[in-house]
C-alpha cells in the first residue's frame, strides 16, 4: 500500500518582523509622524492592523494602514500631533503571504520613559473559538479532498466496479461544507476576533476580495463543476473514457492548486517550484488516503466482491505515488527547515520529527499489506461442483492438478455455463487482467481488511500532523525571526578607528572609539588614543558628538571623561536608527586641535 513520506506542504513562510520605526524601546526627543514595520516578505493589511495606546491605555486615533513607499513588505500608519510624552504601546497584526496572521507589539517613549497601564499583547493573540473552528474546518477540508479524489481514482484508475457513491458524496459534501466554513471564519481568524464577526458584511466583503477568499471561492466553483462529471458511467462501462478522465483530472488538479496558492508554497523561496511540488504532494496524498478508504469500504461489502486485480492495480498506483511523495517531501522539508538545527529548535522541526515516526509505523503497515497483495497474485482456480459436494480451491498448475474433464472430485464435469460471475479465465468483469482468481475469499478479505484498517488509522494521524504543519511557522522563517529578535535584543558593538593629525611634530595618531551596543536608546562610549609610535597617548581634551543629518537630530555630545588612560561615557542616548555622523575632536595643546568625521550605523 501507499505510504506517506516525510514531506510536508511547507516552506519558508510566515512573515518575520525585521525592524520597526521607531525602534522597540527607543526614546525620542520629538513626536514621530508615523509608525513603520518591515517584514521578511510581503504582508496584507487589515483595517485594524495597528493599535497605538497611550501610557494611560487610551487608544490613539491613527490614519489608515498602508504600505510604506508602496513596498508590500512594510506596514505603516500615520500618527496625530499632540501625542504628549511617556511610553506608548504599539500592537500590530498583519497577514503574511502564506495567508497566516502574524501579530506582535512593542513600545517607544517620547521625551522620557514612563509607567504605562497599557498591556503588552501577546505575539500570538487570537480568539480561541475562531481559531479552533478554523483549524477544524481545515482538517475537514483535507479529509474531504482525500475522499473525493481517492475514491474517484479507485474507480477510474483501478477498475473497481462496486459502489463508492457514498464515499464520493461524503467527500464532496465535507469539502463543500468545510470550504464554506473557512470562508465565513476567515475574517475572525485573520483579525483574532470572536465568532460574531463571521457574518459581518464588511468583514465578509474584505475576505472575498483577499487572496485566500478568492482561492476559496474558486474551490467552490470547482466543486460545483464536479457535480457535472459523469462518474456513474464508469460504474457501468468496462473502462472510463477521455470524457471522464480528462475533466476529472483537471478538477483534481484545480482543487490541489487552491491549497498551494494559499498556503506555505505561495511564499518564501523558489515559489514556482514549491507550488508544483505542493500540488503533486497533495494529489499523491489524496490518492493514497482516499484510495485506502475506498478499498476498506469495498472490503466491508461482501455482496460486492473485490477483484484481486483491483487490489494489485491500487498497489502499483501506490508505488508511483510514494515516489512522488518521496521526491516532493524531501524538497519541501529542506525548504521549510532551512537547517538541521531547526529540527529540534523549532516547533515546525519537532512536528516534522513526530510525523517521521508516524510514517515509520505506516511503512510497517504498508509492508504487511503488500504481503497480502502478493498472496492475491498467486494463481488460484475455483471449480464448480454439483449441489451437496464441497467445492475445492487449488493452485492452478500446482500439485494435485485436476485431471482434464473432471470436477476435482474424480467425477466427470459437465459443460460450464457461458455467462457466470465465476468464470476464471484470468479476467475480471471489467475487462482488465484479473490475475488468477476473480474474487477474494473470506480469509483473504479479513486479513487484507485488517491491514488496510491499520494503514488508514495511521494515515489519518499523519494527515492531522500534516495539517498542523501547514499552520506552523516553518523552521527557516522561525530562525529568521529569532535572528532578527536576537539582533534587536543583543546587537554587537561597533569599533571605529579615527586617524588625526594637527599638523605639528608628533601631533598625529589615531583614536579608537567603541560604541556599545550600537542601537537606539542608551549607549556607552569608550575611546583610547594612540600616539605616533603606536603606544597609548594622553591629550588635554577629547570630545565626541553624534549627528543624524537625515532627521536633523544633533549634534549630541557623548560627554566623555578621562578615566586615566582612556575616555568613557555611559550616558549617551541615540533616539533614532540610521547612519550617524560621529565627529571626534582631538586637542593636543592649548591651540592645536583637529576634528575628524566618521559614519557609524545605529540599529
């Protein structure tokens, strides 16, 4: 049977916040005109993407959210005048390119920091009811897709003549209902609000014009088109024709695309390759899981015997599908993880390890099922005996072969009926090569049914983990987010060497200036002076100032003092990020001095 490999529908997705203006924790001398966020990928904006709160926890009336300078990887909002002083809190929420909401919060101060009663919202703030129901609908959508595509493939591709109408209808209705639920819950899920917003006309209108909403509407249209597909014809005919196979294949492909276009594959690196890989991965999964469900259902219907040829064809189809799952799974795992460390350091990696363990169980169950498939391929012949005699089934051509013209009990055999379900000429009633036997006996049916049931059970577990992975920030993006956070929390200090020459004998050397941590807010400055011979030197005066010319801020005097061999200050406050001009003034005598400029970067 088919096994689901370790691949996932994942990628470097979920937008990572790479910077804010004002900087988190910064202290500004004047009111900012706007708040701007920068992300690692494009983001979508909501009407309520920004909430700016005063120190007294009152909401500031801001402008409408927009993209700064038209860049889709930014989010910006204008601020009114007269904000006052103190510490302000900014809570934000956007939708990343892979359709998942991303949120967070930070603070900045005007004038000087102050106590604030505004709570700092959680980065993962959401409504439990909306998020929970949305996730359930996603699980149901995957299940409906698997049943719909898998059951259809079991009929069209494996030649099963029994009824799978109930499975097809279950898959279609499940996918339809879950898609409608996703469409209604999309607005509350994005905004982190309650279920009451599900029927809000304005929110629903915004959903219908967003990319996830458009994709869901396209899925509904494809489901409507599936109603017109003449699936009942193959149940009567010997083999499906192009009139069924071509539109059926296009519908399955289109449904898979609606997932790839709104999930991780649509964002990050190598998007075209990732989209193709995601579609193939999803189709292979649907053929496998839905096909297993159809086979299990058929094995529970003694009145509709399953031909061994059908099981054999499904097994062959499984081998092709597992190859597709293997190739796409390895690629998508690499794209989603980014590094081996992400396997254990990120939630995505740990979920992937759990999935690998579940797949290992699935491999064991599949191996057992293939043993039953191999037994079905052994030629067997069933003979028909008169009433009151016990029929005997023996291997065709094996020891004890029935003499020609007898019934296996030593008696002459009469002419065989011309039309019977038990004609064992190596073919099933659908015209396909059926191997040896036309049906599966009770013992074979029971053993195969148990092994398939075990596969289906583990397969459902794997499908649930896969669905969880599609809603989890991939390891690559998680590492990017962690790196950006670490850079903001623990930036490296910068060291600048400033050569000087006052134009007198022995009046040259260099000043080594260290700015730590080199970020917005409080910084320390340490400076050491080296003379012409490269040794430490002393001077009567050393002064260092910082100016941010682009914002007309400064000069800000570092107010360094001589500590006996080196100069230092711990009170320098730089209010804005950017490239600052550091002016170093060195006085060697009462009348000889020089000022040298250097650029330093403040994050």
